[in-house]
C-alpha cells in the first residue's frame, strides 16, 4: 500500500519549478552583467521539478511485507518493521512510531486525506494496548 503526498504539496513543487525556470530565462534574456544568476534560478527550478516527479512516483510512505518505509528525496529511506512498533504518539500534527531502537516521524500535513484513512486503519490494526496507542480507543 502506498500513502501519497497531498495534492497541495505536489502542486506547489510543480508551480515553483516553472516559476523559477521562467525567472531564470527572463534574467538570462536581459542584458545585465550578472547573467549567472539566471542559471541559478533555472537550476533551482529544475530541482523543484525533480522533487515533484520523485514525490509523485515514489509516494510518502510505503507499507508492504510488514514494513513501513518513509521515502525522502535524496536517497534516504527510513524503515521500520510494523511488528516492532511498541508505541504510537500524536505530537503537534505528527505521528511518532516508536520501537525499542527506532523512531519514525510521520508528518500528517504531507499526506493525502484518502491515504491518511488507510494509514490510520493500518496503525489501528497493530493491536497495541490503549496506553501505548492513542488510536486504540479512537473511532
């Protein structure tokens, strides 16, 4: 199961990418002496577009084979075994999954609403005691 990013985040990266590229092209077309700044804007725009395509393809969280994986753009991935989760906390709009050796922070603002319901259902099915999970008594 894949838990996707919300559309606002994806749209923002796409729009910012195009805006930076347009600003860079406009800067390069001017007769200023500082044309190198236009290249910086274009590179920044391309990075935003790469971020958009990466996030759209790879999603925020992947839950499969008893593992939850948090994808981050620059090749970093945080993984946690679902069976190893001992506690789930909600702190300032984030879910924090804790095992004996790891913590995995999930930012709820980044998750699409339909995907959030799937994530909550998976976390509720972990059968943690009510004192270890606020989701145990949550309907």
